[in-house]
């Protein structure tokens, strides 16, 4: 309940900030004069984005079992639908549950691949965002400094991940030694983190293969390039002509913005992130708000409908799926192969 209330507060606050000083009539005018001929480009890019994401997930899962894209596409879309409808990113637990229920694989190992997805997403986003901040015209020196800081954070994150992959046993011992010194953390939490590091190592097998790692890197970069294309098309539709690099700034800020606790679907957060990213370019705030809503709904509606379709097709009841996700999110993250989820008929 606290998370839901916090999410609503964040959403309302972000919407208020995004709409501050904006006349609703101006927003209506923006939608009225918009050019929607690029909507097919946005939808095709969206499909390609998720198709590449499914390919990447098969690569991450390959050390556990070889999957085809169609094997993982449905659980993946159910997960993203869940993130659109449920709070606290419960969709991530949904996709793990569904794939684990279908295959009998360890949920811990599957969950590790989802975590790895996020890590590669962050690295790709930081790379695009940092590069864009360096080359976008009209930005202050503080933005340039920010890009350098992000490059440093990205490099440090990659080094930590490589240490975990290449020297897993040593990394776990060091992590456990550090956790033992963090006495302010509950013992159960420290034990859980250590167990996750140990049991999650199986899911890191894909990174030990040069071929798989290269495929993961390429698909990660391609996905976020397509996201930049979608932002660019949405802004172009509302008669804004940013550079493609400016669109990547929007993508980067928005991607990190949606990690903040908010209501399901990230309404308000995305709108504010658009304005924060584009305010330096002198665009009309009503146009930016309208473009952000257009971009948002062009993704939200098809992803949500497709996810709900797969929930029905696979025989899972949405309510039961949600309850299982909520229950698992409250339990220890360490999972066991014997964990089962009961679909409704």
C-alpha cells in the first residue's frame, strides 16, 4: 500500500511539473495539427525493439537451455504488460514465473538473466546518453561534465560485472566479506544477497562465450537505437526537428526516470522526462507534452494488449499471476527449482 501511495504521489507530482504553465487548449491544438503519418514507423520500430529484446534473452538463457525467439516472446511480453499495469515493476517477476512454470528451469537463474538484461540496458543507455551529450549543440559545460561522469560510472560497472563473470568464486567471497561488515543490514538480507550471487552464477554463463557476449552487446545497442528512432519520429510528428542525438538524450533521461517508484505505466514520469530533456532546445512546452503522450501511448497500448493476449492464450489468470508475483516479491529473492506457480483454468 505504501508503494502504491508513493507511486501516486510521484505520478501526480511529475504530471503537475510537466503541465506547469501549459494551457490545455494549447495541448489540444498540438494534437490537432500533428502529423500521424509516421505512426507505422513507430509501431514497426517497437516490434523490432521487442523482437531484438527476445533474441537477446535467448542468448542470455542459452547456458541454461537453448530457446527459440517464439519460446520466450510470450513470457517477455507478459512481463512488460505487467510493468504497465502493476506497481513496483512486478512484471519482471511475472515473466520469470511464466518461463519457469513452462520450462521447470531454476527461477533464480532465469531472474539472473533478467537482471543481466537491465545491466546491459543501463550500459547501452549510458553509452548513447553520454555520447549524445557530448555532440548535441547548445548544451552547457555542465552537460558535458555529466557525460564524462556517466562514462566513468559505465566503465566501473563493466569492470565489476567482468570480475563477477571471470572470477565468480573470488567475487562472491569478497562480497560476503563486505556484507559481513555491514552490520546495519539484517542478517537475512545479507544471507539472501550472498545466496543470489552464488546461485545466480549459472545465469552468467552466456557472458563467458565471446560469441554470445558479442550478440548480447549488439542487440542491446540496436534496441536502444530503435528507441531513439521512436522518440525522433514522435517529436517530428509534432513539428519538432531535433537531431537524432537529442532524441537519445530523451531516451536516456526517460529510461532512468522510469526506475523511480511511480504508478503503473509510468504516466507523468515520462512526460516530465521529455520536458527535462528538451527544455534546453527552446521547444513549446505544450508541444513537448503532447509528443510525450503520443510516444507513450504508441507503446503502452500495443504492449499491454499483446501481453494480455498472451496471458489468456497461455491459460494464466491475470489475478492469480499478479498474486503470485506479489507474493514472490515479498519473499527472499533466492529461488529454487521446486517452486511452482499455479495457472488458472
